[in-house]
C-alpha cells in the first residue's frame, strides 16, 4: 500500500489527456500558475524552466527525469517510482508536449537496478495503451521514454554531470551558462526534472493549478514528499504541505526531543532545536525532502565527520575549492575531535567554507560547507569546550 | 542501452565548452549582436558570447587564471579567475562565462580576493615542491599566483613528503605529479588539441590525478612524445628529459670532440629565455655562445635539411616514375618523415600506412650519420670520440635519437637531443649573455646552408623547400619565374590543412645529379602535382581519415605532416609559454631569415654538391645514401603489451 495518499488518489491518463488537448503555451501557463518549484532541491520554478526549453530553437529536444536520488537521507523518489511510476512517466510525456520533445530519458540510479524491470513493464503497458510511442491517444504527438542506468556517483545527480554521463563521458558538472534548457544533452535544449516534480506536474494537469496552490505558502505552493530518517519513532516517506514547521513535522514522525534536524540531506542545513519554529519552505528552510533527526544522544561532531567524509569521497575533483576544501574541513573536524583545533584556525575554516560556497563550480561544493557552517554556528560553544590548548595547524 | 556514446571519440569535452555553446538569440535587435557590459565600473561593448576574461583583457584589466590557456577549450576548473557578477549569488569563473546580457562585473571585491586567496592556499596545501629546486622557477604560473596574492604563509599547510613517484619512463617527457595542480591543460592538449589521448583524469575528489591509459608508465603507452603538454603545463609537473649533465660531461672531457647542430626553430625562439620578445632569431649570436660554452664545432641543421630535400624529393620523383612510367604500384601519397612526433603517431594509429612514409631520415639523424662518417673521415677524427649533440625545438627528437635503428654510422648517430630550454639553461649556467654575443658563422664543411633549410621550422616549410628543388630539377626553370622571390605562399600559413595543386606544363632535361635514375621527364609532362600540408596531429588525423575514406587527400602525391601545431616553431621543447601570437612571431622570424639567405634552394647548396661528389657518390637515393640517410619504421599499433 502506498504511503502517498495524494498520488494514490490520482487517475493516470487524465492529466495527459487534458494536456494533449491544450495549446503548448496554455500548458506551460498552467504549470507556471501552480507555482510548482523543482523538488530536486534547488527549487527552480518548473514553469519557467519549461518555458525556456520551449522557446529554444533546435531540431531535437529532450526531457530527462532525474532519478539519481543520491543525497544522503532521501529515498522518496524510490517510493514514487515503485508505486506511482505512471504519474512520473505521464509528467515526462506532458513535459515533452510542453517543450516540443520526442524523447524522454529516465536516469535511474545504479543502486535502483532492481526497479528497472518494473519500470520497463510500466513503459510497455503505456505503449500498448497508446500513452507512449507514435500518435499518443490518437493525436499528432510522438514521445517515447528510455531508461539509462547511472553508475553510482552522487555527483551524477547534478543535472549537467548527468548529461555528461548520458553522453558517455566522465560524470562532471559543466560550466553554466550555457544551461541545459539551452544546450543540454547532445547540445540540444533539455529539461531535467526531479522524479517528484514530474509526478506533481501530472497531478496539476489533472486537478488544476488552483487545487495544487490550495496548500503550502505563497512562495512554496503544494505538497512536498519527505524522506524522514534518524532518531524518530516513525521513519519513512511522508506527504506534508510546504510551510510546515520543523516542530510540527517532528511531532508527526515521533521525533520530539531532537537536538537538531538536518534538512535537505548532507548538503542541507543543520537546524538546532532553538529554531524548530521555522518553516520548511523555499523562502525559509529549503529542502529536497530529506529530514534526518538527531536525538540528544548524538555527538554533532560525529555527524559532521560523517557528512564531510561523504563529500570528500563524492566531490568530482574538478574544481579547486571543492576538491581540496572539503578535505580541509574534514581535517578540521578531526582536529576538533582531538581537541587540537585553535579558535583562529576554526575561524579560517569557516571563512574557507564561505569561499567554497561562493567559488565552487557546482552545487556540490557550493553546499557541502553548509553543514559545517551551521553546526559551527549553533554548536561551537560546545566544541570549543573540548579544545585542549591552542595548537595551530 | 541505446545511448549514442562517444559518437566522435575525439570529442571528449562537450561541444558546449569548445565553443562556449551559446547561440546568440536570433534577433538581438537592440544591440546588433553586441553587448555592453561593465567591469569595475568601466564599460565595454563586445560581441555576444565574449567571455568576461576576454572582455577584461581587452580593457587592460588583469584577472588571474590558471587552468585557462589560449590554445585550449574552456575548462573552468581552477576557479582562480572568480569574479562577482551583480545579481548572482555565487562568484563566476571569468574564463568560462559568456556575456549575453549587459551585466556588471567586479573583479576585486573583498569576496573575490578572499576566495582567490583561499584557492591559492588550497593549491599550495597540495603542492609538494620547492621553487629553488624546480625547473620552472621564475616561469611558473602557480608561483606567480602565490606572489600576486601575497601568500606569506601556508594557511592550510604544505606537504613535506612527496605523494607520487616521478614517472621518468619516457625518453621525452617526465611527469612529477607532486607539482600537479590538476588544471587539466595537459589532458585538454593531448585529447582535444593533439587528439592523441594518452592521458586522462583518473579518480574522484582529492584522489583524482592525471594518468596515462591503464595507469601505465608514460613510456609504455601511445604517447608520441610531442611535448605539447609540457608547453602548456603551468607548473613544473611536466618537463622534458634533461641531458645537460651528460653534454657538460662530454664538453669537460678533453678526449671528446663535441659537435652541435642547431635547428632554425630554437634559434628563432631561444631569445625568449633571455627576456627578448618572441620573434627575434639569434642564430649567429648563438654560434659564438656555443663555442664559448665549449662546443668544438657548430653546424647548421639546415645543411642536412637540404640533404633531406634532395633525398626525399628524389624519392618522390622515383615513386612518380614507378607509377607513371613503369606502371607499377607505388605508395601514394608520400608522407614526410622529419617530425618524429608525427612518425610515432602514424606507427601507433595508422601503421598500415608505413609504406607511405618517406624512408628519408629527419635532418637531425642525417646530420648525425654524416658527422660520424663523412666529417670524421675528412678530418681524421675517430668517430668513437665524436659526441653529436642536436639543438632541437622538440621533445620527440630525444626519442628519435634513441631509436635502436639510428646507428647506421656504426655508432649512435646522434648522442643527445637538447631542447631550446635545456640549451638556454646551459648558456645561463655558463654565464653567457646570449643576446649580446657578437655574431659568428657556422663551421665548415657545412658552412653554407640555404633558406630552404631554415623554413623547415614552420608548417609548410618542408613542402615549400621540396617544391623549390623539384620544380627546378624537373622544369629546368627558375622557381622565381613561377613564384615571386621563390616564395611559394600557397603552402604557408596556419590553417590546419592546406591543399595546393601544381600543374607541370613543361619539362626540361634531366640534371646530371639525377641522370642515373631518370632517362627523361616526359612522364611528368601534363601531370598535376597534388600537395597538402597538415600541422598538429589532430589535423593529421583528419587527413588520414580522409585518405582512408578515399577522399580528396587520398589523391595527393605528397603530404607534409608536422606533429606540433604550427610546426617546429611550436615544438614541445620550445620556451614556455606558447600562444598563437608567439608562434606567429617565431614563424615571421624564420621566413625573414629565409629571405636573407643568398642561396635559397637546397640543390644549389655547394656543400650538398660536394658531399654527393666526394662521399655519397651515387647521387640521391644511391646505395650509400640508403645505408646512411634512410631508415625504416616500426608497426606499433594502439595496444601495447
Ligand atoms: C551534487 C548534486 C546532486 C544532485 N542530485 C540530485 C538527485 O539525485 N536528484 C535530483 O532530482 N536532483 C539532484 N540535484 C539537482 C539537479 O541538479 C537539478 O537541479 C534537478 O534535477 C532539477 O530538477 P527539479 O527542478 O525538478 O528539482 C543534484 C544537484 C547537485 C548539485
Ligand atoms: S564543486 Fe565539487 S563536485 Fe562540483 S564541480 Fe567542483 S569539484 Fe566537482
Ligand atoms: S612548480 Fe612552480 S610553485 Fe611548484 S616548486 Fe616549481 S616553481 Fe615552485
Ligand atoms: S607528449 Fe604529446 S602525446 Fe605525449 S602525453 Fe604529452 S601531449 Fe600527449
Ligand atoms: S600535469 Fe601540469 S598541465 Fe597537467 S594537470 Fe597537472 S599542472 Fe596541469
Ligand atoms: S582560469 Fe577560469 S577557472 Fe581556471
């Protein structure tokens, strides 16, 4: 039984049928009106993205569904693909119609290979039902979807690195601009959207933008799917309207009493108990949906150590700030743990973290210091208590 | 999976990064394809798609760079060139940011300065090396960055132990990854510029490093020794094998007769190592400097370049005779063989075309063989006491002189190949102020060289030299009657591939020197010689693929190939840095030197006439020539055991 009631209540096909009956500008206008923002983490308005790709002139265009789901603590896309694959494929088809693409590619995380047969079957069923392939639903619109298996690097979830992978190259982010909506897969305009974003797009077409906007905040409309894990009684996948406070969310998942929550995965923010009144929404605490709860027994330095090890492992190594900066932050945490980090050096590391946020080439390096900086901001007093003397690096 | 991966295996960086991929919007009505941006408060109008870095450079605003290189596609990896663009949350890489809207840029705000300083500090925290024990001391972009950014301590530490072993397995290129800053210029050079693809980035994060295929030593992979990667490395991580100690030891040994031949390209560039701007040849100053440094004789490689023309030109005529007169199969087009980088490229990637390579040795190797035979005999010196040194613009020449077959004199024909950089180092070490040396001539018996030899250094030069000789030998007319000042301009220039047709409308009598090989030239009358010139192995590859397809290039009679972009003047042993402007300046110096020669055609060189008369006897491509001046090649293939 699906843990996602809204998706379960949807009737596949209805959205697509409606979309095919609409002129392309109206279709994009409907998505724009809903206020849907990217569910992959960056929160870019989906209507705007589709509009760019629709406006770009090219012989071919592509729709890519990003199912690389590599952020530590997220597993919602897996559940969506397992239980609501049709909605996702329908969203891709609608996006294809909106921008004028004939081909969709599902970039599936290597670890999700076990889902592949299930997804291929869903695709075959859709082709049989004339929901994919030539002359979809009897209309003058062709669109098909293929599955591309990723091979396990976190960075390949970044959209331009993902495109490099699709082209057969080493998975490394490209320079932006140009953006994928202009120069993407095979240098053609390409829309890359998260699994959840595409599923919501299908729902919006079915139920209308007003229905979608009826929950959430003004700037963050609709429902968001969360992956909740860590020190709570009921970990799992949840639907909550955007704008929910951390406190309310914790209540529902049995996580009351937490000392901190990591919002948005390893690259997200560490929110201390004192700030649990804040809202989860793009204008306050943005998130791709990962919520990791830390009970009072956790040592936040261990948590940080863990995250930084992840980044030191997963940086593509292309640009200097990220390749070497994460290593320095990790060494800093090790020094803190050993009580061998001076106040002055910690200051240098925080400044370095800010430079990494500013000067790294892609979102990984730009956000990898987030956890370090927020933990240092909120828990510094506690760590410095552990400092034994002033040893400089 | 039906992914069209690697459609073009050479295109290893996305096209979007080659051209910056920005297609200007169809109707940039208001601005007519131009955009005005402001940098540090000053405005400038530039074509759409110009990068911030290019715009800043035009305005005289300096933005530091490390991974950017004017010859290579954009990488945007070092982030040293970060600048602030108004309205953008993060800093932007100036080298990789194409301007398509009227943006406002600031190049030295506090955020920018701090970030840049942090980047330099991080690079140094991963850089094992001491400047005073480094070949790139005072010519290193990392060192300059550290100075420019006022680095006065190692904020994030500094390695005290090497992390990588030095790879000295190649005869030509030494790799010291301890000094590598992962700018990837070498990778882009090898893959995109040269399309050889020997080296790649391997591993992720701070474990990533530059490695040859399958982690093998460089000496055991398809590296063609062109050294183009060395010329573009910003640090001391790549350098050429250094034989200066061995050469000094020979000079210091009174029992040894040490002779050096100097090629035109290093003479046109060595001044750059002494603070002169590019484009000033120091040929005759160098003669004096070399004698003062202790070399016993100084010869001009032009002499053997003329000899190469005689041999290679005759070989071409022989192939034409075979095909047109005897109606026997002959391998066409004939390929030049004087660029050892190109030769090894062919042996690896197109071994089935080895029969097309001219069997004539390169000028360097011909000279070595002649010195240890003809010269030794003439001057009564035991060849075992002669040490031959070659000053070359090239790192591949080091490999070439070590090829086992290069011993037709009975000894190693050329003992040491020195690059321009190595020789500059020796001259510095000897305390000689090269630019201020008085001029002096080359030594006999090879004192007269011709302009044709000089232009070997520039792309198209071998072709032009060969044509000057072939035209005159065949038509009996002066080249000057066909081309003004004997400058065959259609083959000059820097376009990647050039194609020329030369109709032979009349023929003359066969000159004496070739009379033993050709009864008459009638078989050439009415023929049109089809010729092509390609420089850089990426262009060579284009030509070879066209030949394989049976395209127009396969109809050619003679093709000049040079392994390096621009030919020898852009060789892997030349002074660092390099850029299109620098190579053009060097080429100008070479052509100027050519025009200054009294004798400009190889066959008119009296020393050449003499060596055929006194020593080689049977004329070009005769028995002795074949023994000493020709060679054979090795099928290598792409996969090496
Ligand atoms: C390091 C890194 C990893 C990412 N991984 C994912 C991912 O696994 N799934 C995803 O949907 N987006 C991921 N993103 C975000 C994508 O780059 C892109 O913004 C997103 O797919 C756009 O879809 P949306 O607009 O629907 O959110 C990642 C970004 C970065 C910087
Ligand atoms: S920020 Fe990190 S992951 Fe992104 S390009 Fe730079 S090194 Fe690669
Ligand atoms: S590579 Fe540059 S910075 Fe490094 S030791 Fe050599 S000169 Fe100094
Ligand atoms: S010497 Fe030439 S072929 Fe060898 S690695 Fe360098 S660029 Fe590539
Ligand atoms: S070897 Fe030189 S050119 Fe290559 S990545 Fe390292 S520093 Fe850059
Ligand atoms: S010079 Fe621009 S990123 Fe390296």
